[in-house]
């Protein structure tokens, strides 16, 4: 994978600029998965409209949650492998540990949101 380095921006007035997202090379696969999830959610809505059995609906909800979890884990792996690693290299070159600390915190916060 050939990714463009993400420029480091810090401070309260920082602009969120991301160049060469880690997931770019897998974008089509992510979009296919998300479209599939979208179809599953529409199917669940139909099941509710048609008064289907609650356990069958819950089974489909669990499948959607699992599919979204897989997308989340993939994006997180891409973020760590690209953005955090890139920040570590940039931090080393600039001798500024805050660069990598910020990216690690960002990833940790994302993991926390996924676990709630």
C-alpha cells in the first residue's frame, strides 16, 4: 500500500486534515460491506412492518451489529497501521512525542466509543 503521510497538526485551533486515508486502498470493499449492512437494516425494518417473530428480528440485528463491528475493526487496524505508525515516524523525526501521543489517544478514544 502506498499512502501519503498525514501531516501533524496540534493545538486547539488545529484543522483536521487527513491526506491519504489508510482505508483508501480498501475503500471499495468497505463500501460493499456498508451497502450490504444498509440492505440488512432495510430488511429488518420490513420484518418489523410485517410483524415478524421477535427472535428472528433480533437475529438479524445481531448480524448487522457483527457486520458493523467487522468494518470498525478493519478501519481501526488501518488507522493504527497507517496513521499511528506515520505519527510515530514523524514524532521521531521532529523529536516531538506529542505527535504520536495524540494519535494513540485518538485511537484509544475510538476504541472506547466502540466498546460502549
